[in-house]
C-alpha cells in the first residue's frame, strides 16, 4: 500500500496531478474557440431572419426599430435578449456535457455566449465611437453599409465569412450616410465630416433632425429592409 502511494506521488509530480491536466486545458481552449466560432453563423442567420420576418415577433421588431433610429442606446428590454442568450449558452453546455465531457460542454457553451457578447459590444461601440484600428474601421464600414446602403447585405457584423459565402457581402468605396441618421463620431464640432473618414464615408441630405412624419417613413422603409431616404 505504502509502495503504491509513493508510486502515485512520483507520477503526480511528473503529470501535475494537483490541477487540471494539460489534456483538459487543451480540450477546454479548443472547445471555447469552437463555441465562439459557432456564434458567427448564428450572428449571420439571426440577423438575416430579423430582416426576412419584417417585424413579425419581438426580436425582429426590436432589430428593425434599431434601423429606424440607426443609433444605440440602452433599452431595458435588451436584457431579455441577453438573458435568452445566456440561457441558450447554458443549455448548450449541459447538452454537450451530457454527450461529450463536462470540460468540453462548459467551454463550448461559454465560447458561444462570449461570441455573442463580443458581437453585442462591438455593434454598440460602432454606433457610439470611431474606430481605433483597421478591423474596427472595417467593421463600421461593413455595418453602416448594411444600415444605409443595403439592409439585406452584410448580415455579419464582426466577420464577413458568411456574407462572402452566400454572396451578400457589399463593400462600396464610400458609404453614403444620411446626415440626420449619421453617427456623431463622424463629425467635428461644426458638423463637418472629419478628414480621417472622408475616404470611407459621404454625407448625403441636409436635414439634421427627424420629425414624426419622417420617422413613420423611416419605419416603413426599415420594416421593408429598404434604405432610409436621404432628405
Ligand atoms: Zn447597427
Ligand atoms: Zn440589420
């Protein structure tokens, strides 16, 4: 018995028995990355479905209303979407843990959930502040072409792989942005388009505000996945 314990102790020293094994860590990292990558077809498919459904159902309405304003602000109702995503991620974890292993299941579900919040954060940021690197500059141009150029194109926000695969990727030389819906970070304090964005964006229309009549027109066009009018 004593000899057995001593043998085990020697093995533990050589295999790091006191923490998770290297194999578990590698499985966890790979499963997390796989879950995060699996978010991408969801990002593409869910976004496309919101446009195809034309306002049928809460999620489609919430997204098309986002197109009406083309801005981001915290609406408490968004917490329902966050809760839904977290519950779905937990469900993913349990289902996969049952058929694979606990480590794989938890890491995969966590990766998928983090993938969603990565998207959510960068979508929010794109509306609120200018880019800080080339990828953020691409993300903004890609996403605002979706808002102001072709709402049925560029369904992917953080990656374009599925748009390229299904022929819905659209990247013009310049994105035409209606002045009244433009992101505030495009302008200097006098309302002129900042020089650093002039290669990628063009401001169209002269109106700087939206009255109720225009809001109704914007809503009808957004719900039909048509571009907002430059007025
Ligand atoms: Zn947006
Ligand atoms: Zn959209």
